[in-house]
């Protein structure tokens, strides 16, 4: 506590400490509160004393001032202003925590496991199979029928390229070859 142009008495110190400690109960992470009392030399104002309170709270600097015709009233006005600012900061922080997206949503969407299909997209199951021996499209069609597959990827013995054989919606077998 510092005073400029004011002699600080024990009663003034006790009152300021009591008001600041009452204000501090609204915010649990409040740093040391700096109290400055000054005499204001203003001819057009009834206020002749100013109290300034400042402290670090949740990584932010919170300041409040109050003026009054006595030191006691200026401390009361400043502590009321300081209390309002701390309540507002506390409310903002709790709103942020309440409305913060869950970690899985923040990281670009929920992480899906392969056994939990997403209704927005068609289900894709990934199966790793070796391409196997080279074969003709006719051999691939026979193998597809035997295994009951809807699609088969194979190495075409005639061209040496990878081909896809699949059953279309009309029930016909269609071959996809690279261009």
C-alpha cells in the first residue's frame, strides 16, 4: 500500500486490507493486490481522494479506481469497482470453460474407430490383401464368384497393369483399366 500526498494511518491500512480481502473472495486465483492512495488536486470536483487497486488474476491485469471525499470512501468505491471487474472476469472464464468444444472436436472432428460407422458417409471397411498371382479378367471373374466378392483387384497378365473387376448396379461385371 502506497500513499501520495496522504499520511497512511493504521486505521486506513486496516480498512483497505479488510475491503480488499472481502473482494478477493470472489476470485480464487488472485495475486497480490497493489493499493495506491492519492490526494487529487481538483478545484472543480468534490472528490479529493483517489484509490487505485490493481492485481494479476488468471494471467490478466485487473485495475479499478474509485474517488471520494474521504480516503475511506475512495477505498470503498475502488473495491466495489474491483469486485465487479473480478466477477466479470470469473464469469467470462467459466463461460469459456463451459462452451469449450471437447478435445476430439477441436482436433478436426471426432476420431472414428472403424467399428463405429458415421451416418453422414458411406461405411468404408479397409481390407489389406495381397494382389496375388497375375490372372486374366476371366480368371478374376471366376475367383470373384467363388469367394462371393463384389470387387476384386488383380494384376492383369495380359497388360501387366492393376485392374479392378466389380459388379455394377445392373448386375453386370465391369472392368476398370488404367488409361
